[in-house]
C-alpha cells in the first residue's frame, strides 16, 4: 500500500479492529491541555535545578556537586536509579519490540533476579570496602593505570554515542503527535536538562529523577491498563497475542536469531550488571549513600521498581499488538517506523482523556532527561578529575566551573548529533550494538579483578583490548548485513485499505505458510558466520573474550615489576579462598593520598 494514499485520506480515516472502532485519526494531535501538562513537567525539572543551584546549596565543593556530600537518602537514590535506567528508549522501543518480535525480550526483565544479588554481594561491597567513589579507580588500584584509562575512554565514548539517542527518542514521539520540528523540540529540552544539571549537581539530578519516575509509573501503568480494557480485558489480550505468535518463547540455540530466551537472559545479565554496578553514572549515586547497608537497601528497592515498570512496559507492547492485530499501523502507513508506534497507541487509547497524551509524552521525556542528566553529571566528573585536574592548579571554584562548562558542551553536542540519530532505522538495535562493544569488556575486566586472584594488570589490559577490538570489528562489519523478519501482521480490517486496495489478505493468509518459513530460514549449507551473530549476543561475547584471554595470560605473563595485591580488592565471596597475604599496594596508597589532598 502506498503510504501517500494513506496520508491523503488520514484526516477522515477510521481505523478498526476486531473489537470495534479504534479511533478517528484526526484526533491524533496535541491540544492545549496536553501542551500545558508537558510544559508544567519541564518547569518542575527546571525549578528543582534552580532550588538546589541557588537556594539550597551546601558547600561549594566537588564532593557536594558529584556526591551530595555522601549524605543522600536511600529511597531517592533507588528511584533515581530506576528512572535513569528507563530511558526514553525503554518507553518507546520496548513496546515496539514486543509488538514486532514477541515476548522474548521480556527475559531481559526476568534477569534482574540474578543481577541484584551480583550487585549486592559481588560488586558494590568492593567499592565501599576500598572507599572508591569513581569505579574506574578500582581498575587502577587492582591492575594498573593503563587499564583504568582504557575503560574510562570506553565509558566516555559509549556515553557520547548514546546520549544523543536517549534524548532524541522522546523528541521523535513529540514530533509524531504535534508536528513540531523534531530538532527544535530536541534543542529546547536539551537546554532545560543542561540547565538543572549544571546548577543543581547530583542533588538536582536525583530529585528530578524522583519526580520523573512518578510520572513514568503513572503513565505506563495507565496506558497498559486502559489499553487492555479497550481490547476486552487481559484474557482477550493474551488470547489474541497467543494466536498472533507474540507469546511464543524461543528456546533455540541459534546464535543468529534476533531474540531468544538465551540471548536475552544471558546478555541482559551482563549488560545491566555493567550498566548499573560498573558504570560511573550509576556508581556515583550508589556510593553517595552513607554506608554499604544503605546501598544494598537502595539496590533492592531499585530491582523491584525496575521490574514493576518494565513489566507494564512489556505488557503494553502485547496489548498494542492485540489492539492492532488485524490493522497494523506500520503496514497501513499510519506511522512510518516501529519506534513511533507507542505515541500513536497512546493517542488512540487515552487521547479522549484531556491531558493524558501530554502525561505520556512527559513520561517519555522524563525517562530521557533522567538518563541524560545522570550521564552528563558523571561524564563531567570523569573528564575533570582524569584529564583536566592533573594539568591545572586545582581549586574547588575552578573545578565546579569547569564541570559546568563540560555539561554545557555535552548538551550542545547532543542537539547537533540528533541530525545523525534521525537516520537510524532501529534504535534498540543501535543501542545494543554500541553497548555491545564496551559492556562485555567492562563486565569482564571488573569481574576478572574481583573474582580471579591471579589476574594482574598486563593480562587485564590485553584482555580488555582484545575484547573491544573484536567487538568493534563485528559490530562495524555487520551493520546493514543482518535483517530480521518481524512476526506476521495483517491489515485486513483497515477501512482505508479496503477503499484503496482490492488485494487484501485475511489474517490467516497473512501468516507465512510452510514454504514461506522455509524461504526465511538460512540455508543449512551456508554455515555460520560471526557477522550473522544476533546483536543480543554482543555483550556476552565481549565478556567471554575478556575471560578467555585474561585468565590464561595471567599465568603466561609475569605481573608488572613491583605489582602487589590487596585482598580487599577481591569480592567478599572470593576473599576467604585467597591465599596471598593482605598488603596494601602502592597504587592504593597513592589514590587514597590523592583523594585526601583533593
């Protein structure tokens, strides 16, 4: 079907499915109430920045700006962690993923049952036991300076690539329902985020996250529940989704399949452990709590909050399929790409409730702002302390001014980079590809240090380098090579299509028959090629390479001259089995001395 034909009749079109009329497409616009709700959300975020930046300031120090004086409260930190993990990408693309490819992505959420214990008992205690507030300090005191610098650069590059994506996605949603130029709204919202991050520091980041998380919970819950009611109830939703293959769990071990139980569960364990427990934007907030006990409590609350919101997010994708199972908005041309399905669905389900579309768009922007602000704050701290402070005369005033300038420059970069992000076809795949280069390496090198007593700096450095180089090649060379077939959909009940096309198929006809499936299956004699690997395996492969290279090299290569080990740098679950004597390394003493002087 020609999309231009659809567009020309959209104003008067009515879309329907098996449960009746969905919506008049002419309703798919923002009204004054929606604009008011959206502007009010932005004003709250800006107001929090003003409050912490000008009226509730503590000491004007870097410790206050980056860690809130290490006196932050458990619940706000937990909520902030939830909010920053649920970027606009999560709110927009995960329902679209469930809609197009089915339930297998949900096992990313299930993996939290393993991730939280790993963080509680393996990772976070190491940072607290060694008074480490910058997670990359650990790599220096456990291994060497080169390993720290490598992972710090990887963190900065990954963040630079992802930040424009985080903020662009909500701009895409806003443009879908308002028609406002996508780059204009991207610039306005980036400016507000830069403002409250610059002046309010970590306290403004955390408390805006709390407000934004409340908006997210209300929005995703309401949209999912009301959508299910529109379809005819939860039972009807799952009946339709089951018939449409959206509830099929793929247990195959085919490494080229886009989404299976195995690649989602295993890779998400590595990715989320890296992102929450081994990423400075999150570690910075976790260690701002006064004790390990507070940190553990905060992470448990984070786990429950994350699962709750992500459950409704995934459920919304299944509801969305049930709603449009016989009139696919993508195939019908009502939306141009899967990443725009969610705002279309919101307008359809809650568009009749004044202000609700505005609440949802606020939800998407809230998710993006929370992720972006935390990233900019931690990035400014890393750049200053690792690359600027050693070359200038340090004063607290100069440090704060420099970090605020870095936040401003990062915001300007995000606005300009939006023109590149606009060209991406699958945002979720791009994010996983970017993360695939570094998340596996980060997970591998930190866990190598915490769990393998014999591991040393030379082995860790070359293991991390090997992982990154291999993953850069795989990710780069596979771009444009892999195309994944979506699950079957239908347009049989779209009235517009009925008026303009005489060759519609029934829902049964729209499903591939046996010969169709055979044609979509790679020939067995073609053999496996590493570039055909599903992007969901990238982080797992990266971690495997670190261990496969790092552990043997730890026995083959001798440690650096003068290298010493401190048993406290091992995870508490490994310490009882460590055989070497407790001895503070020179690096530990240097870092502690440097922190004391600063």
